[in-house]
């Protein structure tokens, strides 16, 4: 068996990384609050017999949060993940996963000893086959039930202390849609419509960029597992100076339907997609969580948005202005922060002045508003696959800022950020556990790079040479056949010319029989040709 195939089976048979792992959704696990599954590789808890990890108590940070969420003990996401689990696997070395059966980002191989750097490319620099592969992978993820995870459909207080679990199946793609909903949903305070809206564990504060960085890495990881293509990377859309939705074509993410401007073209596979978690007001009124049920077609009407809220899309100058801000977080560390790189990039502050604004969606936010559909609602925005292209580019800007300013981890807030955003807070809703501050570091440390941030020689290979080589690889049989046919044709023509010349030479020799020397010059009257002409 080849090494790539062996690696595929090892990765495929290992459970993966997000909540809620199937082994941890049973009544016994929920009652014990012990999410420490057995690793199938050696039959031991957390792979302990192989030195991969061990089961450990969860210790959460007790540093204070900001004043934005004044409640306590009302939301399952508070002090994540203690409401559900107080013991999880602690993995050693380069191992990762809720059972320590997988490798940390950037590491591969049966023992996670192979270090490899992946490169995310501009979607417009992908070859035709790479684009088609990306779209087919998306659709496969949308239509394949996740073998490793389930989603929670109720709050813990409804589960009778874990005796009546409330979980359901979900597709690989919709798992990530649901995760984005769950991390940003309103807190249910009790009673119809009684919610606290000023709460979000992944937006409007410091964790916005690290959380989405981990989110994309996990999504990338799941597609690799699903397809067996461990070279897959998420492409990005460089939207600087764009005037419209450049990726809204049937060759890419779907054009506008000629029958209904709010729908996707029937020529695109995305026209058949159904969205989930798109009705937060209804959930709040009914005091329920999104259960992953289909709720209608994917909506998108780019360009027909509120022009007062989004007067224009971000320019190269806007990006450069945001990159010049030296402080990651300032003030209250929320959407009102001034001169904060995070707040300006997220789109709650002016890129020109760095000052917080109201009534406008700028930078990152402006692209969500531009789509004027499923992607324009925070909780359901991941329904639109353009979300991935967009956030990959946002992540690349975060990486640019880190390389330019080299911020130490101490620049990330340790206390008084809104709930869920302090350095030591575990990211909701990931199992195994990852702290926000752990991902306040370069992409290179996590095993990936962006093509346009590479040095010129590497960039030439990735963006220009590689696509042509890929196309040549796809059509090499045709090129070989054409070469052979061309050689045969040339050979036939050469043979014909040789025979013709040979016959002509014989005739000339026959007519000149008896002459001692060839004629170098002949008169026109004689009707002969010169030697030079014959040659």
C-alpha cells in the first residue's frame, strides 16, 4: 500500500476535531461530563498506550470579562465547555483531536512527524481542474452526513442532567454553518423572545481573527479527510478594488438567476443548496436552537444592497491604512474601539481614520452586506460558500499585520474583553479545546501560507507556473498523440520531397550524360536552370 493511501486511511478512521464528537453525546458521557474517547489506533483512552495523550480535568480562566454580558449561569457557552464536559483529552507532542488520534495543523504522517507547509491560492489563479475540484468538494461536503459529529438541538437544562441527550446528525458542510450560528447566537434568558443580543463569542472583539483562523483550518482539515486529498487548501478571493462580486459566475460560486435576482443561476450546483440556521428571530421567539433543518434556497443578490450602509467596497488603500494601525485592541475592546486593527479590519471602524463608526458596514463587514442575502446575516452567513473565500482573504490580512508589526502574545487581551474573547478563554464550540491566544501567531507556525505573501520566486511558481503545469498534466496524452501525429506527417512530407528530388536529379544526370563538368551558368535560351537554382 502506498504511503499517501496509508495516510488517508489513518486520517479517515480517526475521529475529528469539532463539537460534538459522537462518542461524547451518550447519556453516560453527559452525566459523567467526561469526554475522553478511546483512540481506535491502540484501544486506549486518548491513545495513552501510544503516548498520544491522557484524560485531564478542564481548568478554565477565572479572569474577568467585560461588561457587555452582565449575566451568569444562564448560557451553555459560559466557561466553555464546563456545562457539558469537565474532562477532555490532553494531547502530547504533535498530536491533536478529541481522542488525540490526529496531527496538529501543519503536521502529517502516522506519527505526526512530517512537517509540511500548504499554500492557499487566489481562486482566479487556480487551474480549471482545480476550480472544478473545489466546487465538487463543496458539494460533496454539503451532501455527506458527518460520520464523526453531531449538533446539539437543545440547551443542557432540557437534557435532564444528560439523561436525555438532544443531538442530531448534520452534513459535513452544514456542521460548520451550525457552528458559526451557535457561536454567535443570542443568549436565551427564559420566556418567548427574552434574549440577550449583545453576546458573540467570535465577533465584535479580540477573538474575531483567531477564532475564524481555527474555523478555516478545521474546515480545510475536514475536506481533506472527506476527499482523501491532503493537498487541498481553501482558495481566497482578493477583493481589493473590486467593483462587484467577481466570483459570482457559474464557473465559480454561481451567477445570478435570470428568473429571480435573489437566487443562484440554475446552471450552478449551488442553486440546489438549502440553507440552515437562517431564522434567529423565530428561534428566539420559540426558545429553541437551530436544529439543522433545511429552511429554503441559498439567497444572494449582490449589488442590490443598502448603498448608505455600504457606499463602496474596500480598496487597496483601505487595506494599507488598516495595516498601519499598531494596536490590536483598544478601549472596551468591542465594536466601539478606536484605532484598533481588529475593529477596523472587522469593519466597525473607518479604515481612513481608525475611529469607530455607526450605521455603516466597512472592510470585512462590507463584503457580507454586498451579497445581500444568506451571507448578510451573521448567524447564517456561512451558508454561502463565498464565506470561505472571503474569510481566507481576511485571514491573510491578519497575517500581513502580524508580519509587519511582530506583536508579542501580550498584545492580546488577557482580561476584561467581552465574554469569550480573553486570551485564556476556550473557543466555542470546539472540542478539543483551543485557547484564543494560542492562535495569535503566524500562519507559518500553523503550517500554511498565502500565495501572494510568498517571495517573488515562490509566487511565480505557485501562481503562474504551477497552473500551466497542471493543465499540461491534464492533457499530456493529447499532447503526446499530437506530437506523434505531427512527426508522422512531417516524415511523410519529407519522404515525398526526397523521392521527388531524387527523381529530378536522375533526370538531370541523364540529360547531361557525356559532359565533363556541370554547367554553372546556362542561358535562358537553352531553357535550363542553374546549379544554384537547383540547389
